[in-house]
C-alpha cells in the first residue's frame, strides 16, 4: 500500500502486486505507479471519491480536496482553503491579511506557507517566510479527565 501513495520506490512492489494489474479489479491501475488524478483522472474518479473517501470523512464534511501526494502540497492546499473559507465566511475582501498559527518544534514542509507555520529551525536555507505567529505546543497528558 505504501507504493500507492509515494513517488519513491520503497521496494514493496512485489512481483505478485505487479501481476495483479492484469486482473480486472477496482484498484489495479494504481498498483504499478502513482496516478496524477489532477491531470488525468480515471473515468470513475467521482465514484471512488463518493464511495471510498467520503464515507470516512469527518462528520459534516461535504467536500474533499486532493493534492499530488506530497506533504507540502497537502499543507499548502489546507492553508489556502482554510484562509479563503474564513475570508468568505467573514465577508473579508482582504484575506491576505490573515495568518496561520504555528507551533514550536513543528515542521509542515518546505514551501513558503509550510515554513511560515513551522519552527524556525526547519528553515535551514533562510527562505523568506510570512510573519505568522508561532506558539509553544501545549503539553497535554491523556486522558484529559
């Protein structure tokens, strides 16, 4: 399953998996390599989202936003969607004034947005970032009760 979600050759593509692509089935097209659904989605893409992804979505979620499988892309998409949705909900024309709260000792990828809400120590190349606030990570003990 790891090779279905990464562009790296992790070594889990055993020969039996490679032969499975010859057997008709729902997921055989995903067995040999990563599919870029944003460029060339499979013909039943909407059905897969409705039948496989949406049943496990958190309660109240009605949409899904997929990226190319990289952590930075997923975080960038999540940040963009959240900022835009907040701006629309609050009738704010200038969503560029919004920010994201990051936490110390966190790493959210190497894009500008990801570095902006990550711990400063992750920015090894001193890339320019947004001046978003960073807070201490709460120290919680579970169970909270």
